[in-house]
């Protein structure tokens, strides 16, 4: 095998597929990036058996062939090469010569025949969404997946299609994040649970352009994202997702409308008094035209008033400030509406169209007040 491509193209391709190289594995071949030049295109692939990424880079195939190179060594070499054309030449399966201007690296290689290729997916059942919309949907929900494996379902996000609507849901036991997206066409109903790790890596790869599209297709066990010469294949999380609709309510006794930036900045200031790992709640005292936010810790205390528009009853309620910050940061509206039933019921942050819904459970604050 012999290929020639620009260093920039190679760096970009290696960076994309490296996200599917496992950090720990008992199979050395999975620590490799596959270079497939068996046809007239150059494809790079990595696969950790849960997540696989394949991307095509521009370049010249001088001699056809396939080869697997250790991902860590290969990526560090190409990043530090001069900004020029790179030649990768392998006369055998166990050695590769990488040349760029006066730099020459001779490194060990493995046979590409031993590599675990991505599963072949029939692209029949798919829908299309813009890169921008997908990236935003991930950004606005990914923060509320669980970061441990005690409940596998909570480490993924629900992708639910109903007619021309896509609903993306995440939860961690303390909060729920929901984004609703209108699709250009109608599709068969479908529910799948996508690993959070997959969505985080896709968010890093896609450019986020409004005019560029992503095709998303499914099989029984896999989801496939195709965009810009790149294919990402991920295993799905098996099982039935939580019954989200039973947790949502349109009833409320108190509703407030508040400037989002003011509320976010105020809560952010309050967290200056919380040590990392401390679980001090922020207390919200809702009155007629203002609400008072208070926090008290070993470091000190703070209180601040914010102007609001209120419907319904006065209320005193406490929250984990991080959960409020996470939700407010990803809302783009200038004003937000918060709905409450009582001090022990969840708070809902949502817009009138319910294109986004954030449910946050309150915390007990008796010891603080």
C-alpha cells in the first residue's frame, strides 16, 4: 500500500476517528486506526465495538492495500509533521514508512485483515436533520445524563420520532431535559436509546452548519450518523426508556417570568460561596414583583432580589444551583417561564411551544433557613 495526502487532511481524519479508539482494551488491534486504500479512496476507521467511526480523506492512492497503525503513535506523528504532503508506504503488513519532507518514521503495523470493520447497515429507515439542529439538541440535553453505569438507561438519551417530530430526552434521577424538533417530513414511529458517549463525540465532530445535513438511520441494535464523508455507527442501549409523559404536568400554582441572563448571573454569583463537592441549596423566595435568592455556606452568605412577573401564589423553594445553571445556560430565549406547584414538587422551565422542557426536582432546605 502507498498513499499520498496533505498533512492537514490526514490530521483532520485521524482526529475524527480517534474518538472511537478505546482507552483500555485486551485486543491490540482495537488500539489501531485502519487505513483502507483497497479502492481509489482513502478511508480511516476506528472501532471499539460499541462505537465505530469511518471517514474518507482526500489524497492519492498509488498502490492499493489496507493497513492498521497504532492510533496513539500514528496521531502524535502526523500532528507534528511539517505542513506538507505525507507519504505512507507499506511493502508488508508489519512495517509502515511515513515520510513528510525530510522527516521519516518507520513504525510497526498490523494486518488490516484482522481489524473489526463497522457493521454493514442497510440505509432504508432514516431521517435527515441539519448539523446545527442536531448539535444544538445534544448541547441542550446532554448535561442531564447520568455519569455512572448504575442505571444504563440514564447514561443514554431517548430519540423518539412521532410523525414529523423528534423528541430528545435525557434524565439522571434529579432532572429531565427535553428538546422537541420539527422535521421536514413524517416518519414511522420509532424509539431508540443512544449512548451519551456517542452523542458527545458526534457533537465534537460535526461542524454545526445550518445548511449541512446529517442522515440518521437505525437497525434493531445500531444507530448510524452520516455526514460530510464520515459515518458513525453506535450500538444502542437495549430496553424500554422511562415513562417520561407520566412525569410531566401542565398544572401549576405559581408561574414566574424572569430575564434569563439576570437569573443565571445571580445564581452563578451565589455559587462563589459553595466549595466543590458541597451540597448547599439556593433558596428562592417568590413574592409579588420580585424574588429573593439566598445562599448560606461556611464561606459566607448572599442574597439578591430579582424583578419578576408572577401569576399565582407566593412560594419558598430550594434547588441545587448547578441544575438551574445547566438548564438556563442552554436556553437561548431572553425571558424564561418557570412553573411551580409547591415546595416539594418539580419546577418546570419551558417555552409556550414546549420546544424545550426542563424538569428540576427541589431539595429540602429546612436546615438552611
